[in-house]
C-alpha cells in the first residue's frame, strides 16, 4: 500500500464530519423521533426529489462503485450486469410499489413484514421475513464498513489507525441515525448525490485524458490489448446464463431489502414512486461510465495490483491531494449514508416484527419507538464485529444475501395482485426457496446459474402447486388489507 496523502485525508475528514453534523441538525425537530412512523419513514411526507435522492442513496453505495470497478478490473464486462438489473427493478417497481405504498399508508405499515402480517394474517410469515431481512442485511452493512475502511486505508496510510477511525465513524453514524431517524440520511443524501454526479463524472472525463489522451484512445487500447474485457465469457461458472439470471434475481430483490422498502415508504403519495421509477435509471449513466474506470485501472495500475482497491488506487495515481480528498469523501459518504438507512430498516424489522409481535405485544408506542431507535447501535455494532471477524467473506455473503432476499418477492409482490394466494403455500414456498438457495450455494452446484434463481424457481413452483390445496379457506376469509387491495379501484 502506497503512503497516504495528508491533504486528501484532511479534505475527506472535513467533508465527512460536516455531513455527519448536518445529519444531526436534520433531526433537531423533536417530531423526527416522536413515533416509529416519523423516525423510520419520515411521516411519509417526502416528495419526488427527496425520494429520488434517498432511494439513490439506498441503492448506489460505495460497494456499487468500488465493487463495479473491481469486477470490471478482473471480470471485464460481467460488471455490466448492474445496468440491466436496476432497469428491471425500476421497470417492475412502477407497477407494484404504488399499490404497496397505498396499503402501507392506510394501515401505517413501516416494513414489508408488517404488510405480510396484515395481508396474510400471519405473524409467523412476518417473523420469517423479518429474520431474513435482518440477517441478510448485516453483511451488506459490513460492505459499507469495508468501503470506508478501504478509502481511509488508501488516504490515511501512515497517518491514522484505520480500525479506530472506522469504529468512530460508524458510531457517529449510529448516533445521528438514533437522533435524526430517516431525516438524517435523507438530507445528507443530497450532498452525497451531488458529489457522486460531479466527482464521478469528473473522474470518467479526466482519467482517460490523463492516462490515454482521451476516451477514443482508451477504448482503442482496450480493444487492441485486452479485448477480453469487452466480452462476457461463454464458458466457466460466470457466463451469459449467470449474467442473465443475476440481473433478473438482483432486479427482483432490489426493493425487498429493508433499506429499499424504507426509502419507498417515505413517499408522500403513490405518484411520487411512479416518477421515481421513470427517473431513477438516470443513475445508470454514472454506473456505465464507472465500469470503464475498471477497464482503465487494468491498464494503468501495475500488474498484480489488488482489484479491491482498483478505483481508489487509480484516483491516487491520477490526482493531487485536493481532488483525491473530494473523491475519497464521495466514496466514504456512499458508505456512511446507506449504512444509516440500512440500520433504520433492520432496526425497524427487529423492533416491530420480532420484539413487538413475539416478545412484548403490549409495548407502549413511546417505548417501542425508543427500542426501534436503540436497535441502531446493536445492528451497527454487530456489523462492526462481524466485519472484523470475517473480512474476506463479506462480498460472497452479500451476493448470497441477494439470493436470500429475492425469496420474499412472491410473498410481497404476488400477493398484491393475486387474491387467492394463501399464507400456507406462501410460507412453504419461502422456506423451500431459502433451503434450495443455501444448498445450491453450499454445494457449489449452480450449473452456471445465479444461486438465487434456483431458489426462486423452487419457491414459485411450490407456491403455485400447493396453493390449490389451501385455497378453500381463503374464500371464507377476508381482512381490511385484502378488501382495500381487491375491492377498491387504484387511483
């Protein structure tokens, strides 16, 4: 690891601390922590621009940028799977998120597990979804930790104790999340997203000019010297079938994550979500160009460089301290802000769907709000410990997390449109899907297909085949959620 740059470290630290301070200021109004609904989804008052920025902060994290360049550096065009998967996610979200928002608004649901409990009248299904949501999210939070740790390691080598600074950073995020709720990451996401657009576009314009003389020369060099980077492998464990199924599974799973649902439920109306489905793909402009930075790093960095640091080292060898600091601060904020939203989502699941439903059903609203807020420290603390104990397993666990999260898609999305979907078949399908996913992953028998696809296929087959066995019961049952979903016309 090269010596860090003190100017870059100071610029990074100043910007990050300023943004954390803004996060605290955002929650100075006591109403932001007056109830679970206010703290976790901002009272559902956010308009299209705030939701666009918040969901963008949710989904476009440091792992997205560091991971994409790392994948492009080692696997070439496989990194482009991030483009179709987000397009799939945003396209289908146009049709189901408004409906989910309406029923959640009407019945004050703040998690997907809340919706499942109400829709199917099943605390057990709600518990399953909450457990899956919390467990799958811990490695994802860890990856945000790894993002800021890597950034500080490159910027601060020789100047700071990286581990201590990372712990302090995440404690500060836990504190402002506890204090401000969703308003903290929402308003800081404005700064983070502006930086992403300005700095990332600056990088993709200037780096090819610095090292190759321009984009045309860079592309020509890639075509001549490393054409394999521009094609998807036709053989091996990750070829076209993996690319297609990974895109599909990741797209279906995107809004099943607790932090994705949290961002969605802050919207002030259903039309806000439709507008977001149209405009969120704009972020893909940055993603496409960032993949090419991975290709640039392949030619610029010394042979044998660690792919994990491809983007960070490329920045380090391309710019002076101030620009380095701005770029590192952007990546650090892309770690810290999503971490805050993820912690809110996981805390909400635990407090509402595990503690309230199974440990203390009579808990007072004020106490439940305090417990939900306090769980932020537990979630981030677990992530810190887990990340330090299993640092090399984070990426594989997060990819497995995508495969796990997609298993709740039938329980949530199918049930918004399929009146006769039964809780029994849904629960069995979910369990089978999880078992198949982890079995395929554990044995490595994927046959070149993304693990989660096999689990989802088994999940849906079981649901469809077993549903007729239980459907008679549903004809005699109804509840207010089903009445709203299937007897009222959508606006």
